[in-house]
């Protein structure tokens, strides 16, 4: 239903079926398709110094997806910073909803 392309790779989220596909930038020849029940710790990380991203864990391995790439310090309250935080929050919500659907909680 939703996709995100970032420096870390490409993430596809099928909320309705509780499935996720991921193509890592570090291994672009392998498409990983998995049940969303396998993810955990999905959250937004917003820092003016280290950037804005959403992270989640797949079987204990951290996956980080930046929503704002810049070599400058950006306030999370500025227009571009707030937009990047909102995008990260949206994908965290999608991940958690897909996980709930996969676990049969919806």
C-alpha cells in the first residue's frame, strides 16, 4: 500500500495483508519479503544534529531509514524538519499497523 525510498533502501508496506518487502541499499540484488509480525521497536528519531529518520528492528537487526538527508543542522521545528518528522511518524504508524494486522490484532 505504501512505499518509501531512502538512502538505506526501498521499503514496501502492505498494511492490509501485514507484509513488508525491503530492498537494502547494501544488498540491492536481494528482495526480502517478510511478515510484519517480525518487526519491533518502530519509532521516529528526530535530532537536529544526527538527522531525522524512522527505525525498526527486523529479527533484532536495526533498519534505519532517513527521511531528511542534509549536511546542515536542521531544526525539527522548521518547515523542512517538521515535514521530515511527519513523514517518519507516518511510516512508523504504517509499520505498527501492519504488525498489528499480521498478529491478528486488527
